[in-house]
């Protein structure tokens, strides 16, 4: 691959094209269709960010080193598709279990790149946000719009409401 000059514009990754090509290469007859939510309502903030409780929601399959919920053992493995990660977990103890990212465009070396836990705590310390929620949420990649809409989204919403979250920052990998 040719080297780019430091000031040269970086090429972008055409995820839609790559995803469609991948599914086609796997033998699927119907092209991949990206979710479209024309009816998703916009909700204005009820209070300023500086007074809001914020959580992260990530599809990075974020995991905690040494936590048995993320073992391959079916007796201890996390059940369901949505799970909590305590917000006081140090980034150095976090990692991603996913294989669903563009290995040519990025890496999973820095958890803050796909699960910005330290940046959120820094924003709270500077008063930019009110506070960090007690937990952040992980959602396993289901690759199903129906499961996401009918199962995962309501569970995420219920968990956010239980934590009195005002704002959820969605972070894909």
C-alpha cells in the first residue's frame, strides 16, 4: 500500500459497499440492507449536559479482563445480549472481544478509541457533563435489525431508565 503524505486527505472506508460485497461473497442472494429509521423521534435535552447523567452504549463487545462473565465457559458467560460494565472500571482492564471491525483502518489497542470511558470521566471532572452513570452498557452484535429493535433496544432503554440516565452516547466499533 502506498504511503500517504502527512497532510494528504485520508481515504474513507466505504462500509456499505464492503458489507454488501462480504455478504455476497458468503453466498447470500439478497443484498445486505442497512437499517433505516425514518420514524425515530428527535428528543431535545431536558437539561444541559453539565447537569446530565451520561452513559456509554457500545457494540464493541467490550469486556473486562478477569471477569468470568466474558469467559468462554457457558456456566459463567454473560447471558442475553445487553450487559453492564461498571463505569469505574479502568480502561487498562477493558478489551474488545469482537472481530467485527476494519483491521485495515484501525486496531483495538486503545479501548478509549471504541469505548471512551476515560474521556467521559474527564468531561465530568471538567464540569462539561453532570456525572457518569454507574454502569455503561454493552450490546453483543446480533446482526439482526429485528432483534435489535424488538429485544435489545427495549432492554437498553429499561436499563438506562433504571440508572436515571439523561443521555446515552452510542459508540460502535
